[in-house]
């Protein structure tokens, strides 16, 4: 049963007073956010509904139209996912300082005065999930694969907490360089380096317990690297390493399967999804999110 089939599986009734939020993205058919938020609304007895809001990535002007639609239809807010986390900034009235530093927005709030403010819960959600999995950062090297909206949030969260060294690896060197420069300006004490996509395997050093974070869509159902590989990480994984994959469809990506087979710590994208969703939920409703019910919605 997919997210679309389970969205209102508990007898939810949409009424004229139902408060609306949703998910803006290029392809939201497989998103689990619908399950998370609608289960949370049910748990607290809130007459709210979380809806899929697909926007054509092939027609960039549609994003502005969608944002105007949020205002016109009086949505309380929305989440933003690929490929709009960076582009959406130009269509908002204000963004939080953290989202400004990251250059990416994943949560929008429609305020009482009619203005739209954008924030980012991805960084805090990712760091919270690392802690839940017992992963500490101060003495650990971290390799971030990707430089898009999710990667920017993750990298900022890591740099803010501090790690032994932070490597940004992306197929487009210019984006990696821009992100590295921003991190160095915001966190001058953090070691930040870039590496070519073709040389990413060389960053793996025996015994260093490196954390590898996949922030690319490679590994998602049907998505491969240009060379045809199903995993974005070409090097053998060792037991001392930690591997986090933000992809959660499928739950066990080829990258995580390799990590588990090697005896490494493997962290799926579900934990971060729940943590960032809980923060968005609080921002919209001003209530404590029912995280246990949100977890149950994903059958964790």
C-alpha cells in the first residue's frame, strides 16, 4: 500500500474548516510525508490535512504559480522537496537566518499577515537522527555526496556541530566549490574541502570511521549514476564506517545493503524524515508532535 492509498485510510473527513498543508515537489507520488503528518493530525484530533502538491520541474514558472496558490487558498504552509528547495526562496517574503545560510528551504509558513516565511528543518532533523543512532561527530571525517538542497542543509548542520573534516563531493564542481566557500565563511573553524566526483573513493581511509552521507537521488527506485551504478559510493565499506542514505524509497538502498553486509552502521533516510517532519509540524501547529505515532505510520 503506497502513500496515496493510505493518506485518508483512517476515515478522515475533509470539511469546510479543515486546515491545509502540503508537499510541493516535482514528483511526490511516493512521499511518506503524507502518512507522517496525517497520522499526527489524527493522533492529536486536529482537523488538518496534508496534501500532495506536484509541480512540473520542466516548467519553472509553475513554482511561482504554486506559491501564489498557497496564499490564495489560505494554506497554513507547506513542505518543499526536490527539485525546488533552492528555487523556492525567490518566491517567499522572508526566510529564516538558518535557511538563508543554507540557501535552501524545506518548510513554508503562511503567517496571519499573509506573508510567507521559509525555514529549514532538514539540518536539525539530520543531526537529531545521528544522535538517535549513537553517532558522534567531533573526531569523525564526513564525506557528503551531493551539493543540492538536502546536501546544503546536511553540510551546514555538520559544520555547525563540528567534525574532524568535511568533504563535499558533487558531479558539478562549481556547486561543490560554492557550498564549500559558504561553509568556510559561516564556520571558519571547520575544515572544509572539495573532491572530484571521480575521485570520491580515494577519500576512504582505513580505520578512520568516516561518515558517508548520500544526499543524491542515486539509489532511489530507477535512479543510477551516469556509469549505471545503483550506489553512489564505489569503494568497499568497512565495519568502522557509518553510512547514511537520505534516500528512503526503497528503504534498503544498494548503498545501505552494502554497509549492512560490511558490518558498518547503516542509517536510512526514515529517521531524518521523521525528525524534520516533527519540526515542521511544530512550526505549523504550535503543538508538540506525536513522534511515536509518526513512527508507527511508517511501521518502524
